[in-house]
């Protein structure tokens, strides 16, 4: 069940990280890397709701720390059985970050392909966690890729994979629901930050002798974006709450709905922010493109809206008909 | 009750309601037009009242049951799920009387409003005062112990059979426009009131024009104090936009389920399947949003500008659903087969106009929620 004071503590801590341009070590020291891991295994014992809240808040910076990669790796390992899982988890409890391995399409978790979230991991080899045929694997990330997102590093994973444990289909499905929800939250934070910054700019920038934010054409555009962001936040929280009350069927469906909605909304809202900035929005110097770039990657990870709408149609709305 | 619609503490209430609806919800469809539909609605209103489902969140002193506002949302939720007709919207107007009326007015009017014994209409908009409601020009001049009212109202639902009207009038033409307005409770049987139905784009006659010519209204019919009219109007529209009242998302879920069932029976192409999946996403998002709004809502407080976000999202959902329905039915409703689908679609265009247009809602969101500079 949601606890408002705890939410406030998490949000407050994350805002300080963002304001001070914190590094991974600061985030890990606060225990956020393993926030969702059972307390008995050295984690924070928090639910999906809190993990999603951290993802949302850190995305606002956006802060180039591998929180999402680490949170997804921790959750995947925690759902697996096998002696070596404990060892890897211990390293993450100790503050080491991790990337998550996905197929080259970015659509699902894999054992080789692309390690996502390698930025800000510091020197040394970047650990990555993935999954294939019921096996949870670890690998070291290879050559960095020049990704669209300036705050989330990518690297190739072509081999050197080591199995650390086994995971059944049901747990993998639950993990996928969690992954979609965390990415949705990341998109919510990205949208919120882009919109807030654009609105602030519209209050300062003057044309025709008035702030451009006083023009109804600009106001209407911004107001529509806020409706979208609030809706995205509502469905993301609903998905996280379903995970936390172990309603696995609800969690699967709501996480699909949330990720489908947030994927589409994420690009729309961050594009609208660039529009509000006008010409300045087209410059590297303006922060607007950082949020757009983050949204572009997050919307593809674990499925964009087209993919997920198809999943919803085939797997839910028209399930008995087959596909 | 902070868990929103799914709070386990509501389960018993929900079950009781579900059982009652299974037995009492009308089986015959809502008539499409005018007086016939009003009569049908009146029967349903009295039935809900006898079942104890009207005024769930209203104080017991005025015929309510004193529950938190979320119970109203559960009622709407279950009604939608059962495919029953909407509960009468007594809340908007009733809340204005509850917040601003005298004790005498509350005791006189609220119980019969809840029970459906007396029907009310809302005399707000005028031909020259739509989005700019504060520009209204219907005059009320004080002559001793009564006001003399002259002017015209428009878009007045139910005026043709209403017993009472909550009427906004200008009592002080010299005051700034928002301050010179008062709210009166007017007996619709008073001489000098003429009601003319307006035929809408779907052929229905839900709305009316109402003409007031030298209508005498007793001075004690003022709600609150003279000059309080704007505040009272804002309370009313605040509830009109609020989540408990627009939170009728289960009706959308039911409509969508019907469309999906139809699509399964007839077979549809990939594009239509995706359109239905998109509508499903929008319905689920609205439900989650209404739920979050309810959980955040402070019981008893008048809903604020955040209600405009809820209304805009609800409007998106309603209009997307009816587009989806029309596309799915294709030629049928265009060629005389499927009048209710066409009628519902046409009516859905009102979602972005009634209760404050989407443009007005966005201005409220921009200026009052996001703090953008006021537009000129």
C-alpha cells in the first residue's frame, strides 16, 4: 500500500541528486540501486511503486546514471534460482551498477545483443545481466555504441556469457511486466521535465511584446501535454500497484497498457516541448533534445505502442480467437 | 478510503449494489428522444432512490447517507458495468445548494431533488454568454419583496418538465461582471416563463431555450447572498468536471466490450483490431486516472482546476470510442441501420463543448495549473 511520507522521502532524495548532478556512487550509497530487493538479501525491500518513482524522478534530470539498467537486473536476478545469483546480487548490493541485455530490436530481454544503461558506471568493465531459454546470464559489456540517448549508455554484447541461474516462464513474465512499468515511469519523468522546462521558457520568452506563454495557441498545446502526462502517470502507478499487490494478470495487462500509452505520449510530449522552444529548441545547447532522445530510446525498449497494441489485441482483446 | 475504486473496504458495498442492479436495472433500452426518455429517466431515478443509492455522499440531514465521495464513483462504476442507464446528475446543482444555500433552502429542496419528486434545471448559459458565462445579461430588478426577471437562457436541459430552476441573473449591473451576478431558485410554474425545445444534431430535444418576461421571484429565493452567483456557478461546474461525476469510465469499458464482442462475431481486419486495442488503452488509462484523482480528492472540498484535466481526458476517451464505433459499424448507421450508434456518436461531440469547452478547460489548465501568463 502506498505510503505518502515514504514517497516524499524518495522524491526529495531524487530531486537533490538531480539538482546536484549526482553520480552513480551517490545513488548507490542511498541504497537506490537495490531498492526493490528483499531486505533479507541486503536490498531496500521496496515495491515496484517506489522503484518506478525513482525512475520517474531521475529521468527528469535526465541524470546519466544507470538506475533503470540496475533496477531491472536486480529484479531479474532476484526472480532466478541458482548459487551464482547470490554472488552477482551481492556485488550489486555493494554498489556496483548493471546494464540489462536486450535483443538488437530492443524489444525483449536477451543473452546477447545490446547492453542498455552503461553510462555513468565508472571505470572498469560494465556488468550486464540478461536472459535466454530460462537461464539468467551475466556478461561484460563490449564496445560502446553511439546511442540516441545522451544519458543512457549502450554497448554490444556478443559473447562471454555466463549462466548464473534459472528462471521459469511465469517469473520472466512478471519481470517483463515490471520492466515495462519502470520504463513507463522513466518516460513519465522525461515528459514531465520537458514540459515543465518548456512552460518555464514560454513564461520568459517574449514576442509581440508579451511572453509567448500568454498566447492561447501555446497554452492550448501545453495544456494538452499536461493532460497526457497526468494520464501517463496515472496508468503507470496503476501498473506498479498491481505488481505490488501480486495481481499478476492485472499487472501484465496494465503494464502493457501503460507502456503502450507512455511510448506514444513520450515522443509526442517531448516533441511538443521542442515546438514551444521554437528555433532555440533545435539547438544542441537547449536541453529539449536530451529529453526527446531519452524518450526515443525508452519508447522502443520492451516494445513501442505499435508492438504493444498488437500484443494487447492478440493476447487480450481477441485472445480466444487466436491470431 | 484512499485506495480509490478498488479499495477492499468498498467490496461489500459493491456486492450489495451489484445484486440490486441485477434485479432492478431496467431491461428496455433508453428511449432515444425527448419526453419519452425523460419519463424513463424519472422512473429510474425513483427506483435508485428507493434502493437507497441516491445521495450516497450527501449529509444525512438532507436525505443523503453521509459516505465519502468515492461511493458515488463506485455507484457510477457499477451502473456502467451493468449497462444500466446513468444515475441522474443531481450532484452538480445539489452541491451548489448544499454549499451555498440557507438551512431552510437545503431542507426544502435537497430531499426532493435526491428522490426525484421534483425536477431541476440549470439556467446558466445565454445566447450572448457561453464560454464567457460572466457576460450573462438576464436581469433581476429588486422591487420590494420580489425580483422581476427578464432575459433568455439557452442549453437548459430538462427545462420543459422541470419544477425548479437554479437561475443565474445580473442583480447589479454597475458591479464588475463577475460580482454583479446572483443565483435564484425559480419556480418554473411562475407566469412569464416560456420553454422552447431545441432540436439537436441527433434529433433529440434534451436542451431548451427558456424566456423570462417579467417573472416575479420572491426575494428569499436568492441562494447565498446577492452577488454570490459566480461563486455558486463555479461550485456547480467544478462538480460537473470532477472525477466522481465524470468518472463513468466503466460505461466506456462496457461500450468497448460490446464493440469487441461484435468484432469477434463478425471478424475484423488488423487495422480495426488495432483501433480497438487503442480504444482499450484509452479506457484503461481513464479508469486509472479517475481512480488516482479520487484517491487524491479531499472529501467535502469543492473540486479545483485539476477537474479540467479529468474532463479533457474523459472527452478524449469518449470521442475516440465513438469514432471507433462508427468506423467499426461502417455503412450501417449511415444507411438507416443502427440509429443508436449514430445518435451516440453525434451526441459525443458535446463532450468537448458542454460544461465548458475543451478550449476553456485548456486555458484553465494552462493558467491555473501550470501557472502560464494570463492570455490577453
